[in-house]
């Protein structure tokens, strides 16, 4: 400050001019305990009033050494660790790992296993998107859609609990099969769930998606232009929100996804420029509808078979390596597994979508307001367990 | 297994619940009988006390009644809000403590009373302690001129409207103080947002108040109520070719903003500022902010009722329903509308909030005032 204490006490009254007023930026640490960073992310914000000049994300608070652990347990032992990577999309994570090891060993699973895997993966996608959509409502300040979403998410978790005994971390996708066959009555219950779930999506649309305040808040912030999306190699709903039709389920089908009839929703730029937070959010809502379609088809065609038919007695792949990617609720997840011919993997590397998404956060956060930072983090739908691993 | 404590609870809670529900019924009866009781007390004072202290005693009784009501109202309002929220969200809300959770607020209140009072080490301790009192004082003091019934008002000020507007600004100072004294960047943001918001929204509030004032020609709230006598269609909201109806909506929106309720709850935005100005508060000081919030919710609703919905006047031309009961019913309905909005709408961003005030509400309010002024001109 240009006036000192002495000056203030002196006889002559100091004259303040606008030029004397000092402007300074403030560093605001958002997180790691902030409720809206979706886990333990710390964002260092350089703010000028409410405007954020620079946002620097700091990750690593949830580092659990997944990849090193994987080098010390046998192949099936990695599956629970894979479950814990993206803990709101566990089924998709363990599925990717199981598929990679199967590719390494050259195992072909039977049709029933494939169909069940599609079923659980899509149910998981619904559960994960419900969490994302619901908490996005909270981020913007609407609490009610969150609880409506969670009510239905509980139903999915109930289905999973019935299936394998766990509600969040399942250890369900084994190498060469799945741990349990579908219990009696499960198919009917799933069909009932999908039928009533479409009404929930309508409800979310009414309450949140097309709410004037909500669209005003989200449709003009966090713009990811298509070129930027591609150059940062983002994937999943975030990429599709920018209007690019790319889905591994269509591009490199696994588990027989090529036999299902479904659309890939992309951002529509209905309320603002393409690639906004609203586009990403709405792609998730539309994807839930597509998932319902896939689940209906899978339930209709469910073939007979033994889910343990191809489970090997000992998972001991020959020397070699395998890389496989799938479309998880969050985007393109890939595992790279290297075998030295032993019982324990030589190296397991996870390519997690959220980590990649976080890398462009500073680009889209620049120049937005503090409230928009929350909106952007929410729309990227990050899970810190997957970023930090 | 049922523990000993739970067994005692199971015996006691139904009894207290019944007592509370009966108490609530009694309270409604009491409110209905308020004019009679007030008249009785007034005559008692006239008969037994020397003339010099009669007005003081009457005022004192009024103040005691209002403060008593305001201390009890949040207990009901918090329970009610939780129930409204729960049923909006397809769940039940508090159900365990007493019948449908009616004792939940008491349990919460007792918990808050026993909480440690934490003052941030680097904060400004004096301002930190002072801030909640200012906020509560601002919210409570305005009730002095709120008319509950015919002649039922603590202080029948001739400048009632002006007084409410002036005293309402107390809250802004208190909140700014709380934000600054917490020595927390989030709280500071909350405080700054609140100051900007309250000062901005004061303007359309006053302008819409004036729309009514030019029609009555008085700032006295009792006069305003008296001008709406004669049944439903004499309420101001139904008069003046819809101008008053628009003014009512504008006033209610501004009221939401002044009480920091969703969609204008930016100062305490849970998901951005982590409770904003009261992040650092705990225990009873924290509770004071809630007392103030529910107090001002009631105040804003009450003021809207007085100005636009006929105050303590009934729907019919003749006063069948006792005035206070009529007033309470309408006010509680508006309180319910506030809660309903809170649990339905998302939150605005700070620049959108300002844009809404300066670009829409103030011009609309100005236009309404001009038109109303012309129409109200004596021929």
C-alpha cells in the first residue's frame, strides 16, 4: 500500500486516487477437502475477484500404487485392484482387465458370458452416469435431481448385490468368465428396472436438463472445441460432447457389441457453442437411454451356457504382451499387460480416461468464474481413484 | 437388540411428541385468540399499572411475544423445511425423533447448544463474535412493525415501510463482517457476494414497495392493510390491472435474494463456497445465522402478505377468521413457496444474479412505479 501508518496519523489527510488502489490476485486452494472436487483433487486457483485467471490441478492424493501392486499378485488377484481404480464404474474396469488377460492367453469365452458382461457393463454405465448427472445437479445448486438419481442407482446396486454379493466393488469379471451365473428372477427384475428407469430419465430432463437456470449456467462455459478435444486425446462422453462420433463399442467392438443396435449420442450445441458443459452432461443423459436399449436386447437374447466353461485352472499366460481398450462410462480405458511367462504379471499399465481429461482442465478453466470451475470439474466427470491409481 | 437408552427413548418420545403436537394445536388456538388476549392484557395493564409505565409495559409485552415467536418459529420451520425437502426428493425426512420427527429440531438445537464455540485463531475475534448478533438483530428488529391483526402490532410506526427497509440492511453488514472476520477466503467471497447481492436487490425491493405506497398514500403498514379491506378482490395483488401482480412477483423474487435462498443462495453456496460466510462458525453462533435466515424468511413472506395479499384481512368481506390466523396462514404458505423453490431450482451465477437485478428487475420495478404513480393520481 502506498500509505503507511505514519502517513495516516500525520496532520495532512492523504488523498487517495484510483491509481493508489492496489490490485492483487488471490490464490485460492480449492480442495482436497472441497465437496465439489469429486474426490480429493486440489485445484490451485489464481483469482482476480470472482474471475479465475489460472487453474492448476494437483493430483496424487488418492495414489494407491495400483500398478506396483499388480506386479506382486497373480493375474486374477489384480481384478479387485482394477475394481478399485474407478470405484463408481468397477464392472467396466475389471471387465477391461479380464478382456486384456484373455487376449493375452487367447481365451474365447462363450456367448452367455459375453452377454452377461454386456449386461453388467451397461448397468454399470447407467449407475455411473446417474451418479455423474445427479452430482452435477448438486454442483449447480439443485439438490433434488441428485436424490432422484440415487434412488434409481440404488436399484442397480441392488441388482449387482443380488448377482455377486457386493454393491460397489464386485470382483465379478473373471479371466475366462464371470464369478456367478445370473440368479433366478434376475432377468425379470432387470427388465422391470429398465422399464421404470426411462421415466426417471424423463424426470431428470424435466427437473434439470432443460431448466432455464441450469442451461444458462452450463451451456456457455467450459467449451472444448472439437480440435482441442482431439489434440488432447480425450474420450468418452467428454469427446462426444464436442460433437465427435467416437465410441470404442462401435470402432473396436468387444463382447459382441457389434450385434447390438444402439446409437452414439453426440453434443448438439442446443443451448450454446458445441463442447460446452451442458453438451457433455446431456450426452450422458442420452447414453443412459441407449444403455437401456442395449440391456433390453441383451436380456432378450441371453443364451444358455456355463459361465465357468472357459475359466482356466491356472492363469499362466505365455510370454508376451497385450493391449486392449474398452469404452467405460468415463471414456477409453485401456490395460497394457506384459507377461514373462510366470504366474505374476510382469507389468500392468492402466490408461485411464480421467487422467487424460484432467490434462486439459487448465485450458478450459482459464478466464471462467469460480462457480464455473465447479461446473467444469463436474462436467468432466472425473474419478480421482482412476486418475491417481 | 434394544439398548436401555433406546428403551427409555421409546417410552419418552411418544409422550413428548403428543405434547408438541398438542402444543402446536394450542399455539394455533392462541394465535386465533390473540386479539382477545391482547385486549385482555391491555385492559389489565390499564387497570393495575400507573399511567406512566403503561405504554412501556404494553411494548414490553409485544416485544416478548415477538421474540418468543421468533425463537420458536425456526424450530418449526427447520422441521418443516426438512419435510418439504424430503417429500420433494421422494424420501421421508426425519422420522425417528418423535412422531414424524417433530422433535428433530429440538434434538438438533440441543446438539448445537453443546457444541464447542470455535473462533479462528487468525480471525478477528471481536467482529467474529459480533456478526451473528447483528444478523439476528436485523432480522428480529424488523418484526416490530409487522401487523399481526387489527391493532396488533408492537410499534405502530408511521414510517413502517421505511423502517423495515432500513433495518433489513443490518443483515448485510453482519454477513460481511462474518465473512471478513473468519479469515477464510471462502468466507470472504461469501461475504462480498452477499454485500453486492443485498445492496443491489434492495433497489427493486424498495421500488416495488413504493408501488403499493403510492396507492395507499401512507408508509404505515396498518394503513396499507386497512386499504385492502373488503374481501379477496380488494387485495392489492388483484388491483390496478395486474400491475400490482407483477410488482408482487418482483418483490417476492427480491425477497428470495435478500434472504439468501436458492436460486440466490450464492453467499452460502454449498458446492462452491462450502457454506460461504458461516464456514467457520460452530455451535450456537452457527445456529444464530439460521435463526436469522428463518426469521427473515418469515419477515419477507409476512411483508409480501401485508403489502399485496391483504395482511390480516380475510378472503371474505367480513372478518370471520381471526386476523392473526389469516395472516399466519398466508405467510406460512409463502414460506412454503420459498422452500418449494429452494428444493426445485438450481443456483444462478454471480454475474447472472447481478444481470437479473440490474437489467430486468430494476427497469421493471421502475416502470411499474411510474405507471402506478400515474394511475393513483387523484383525479
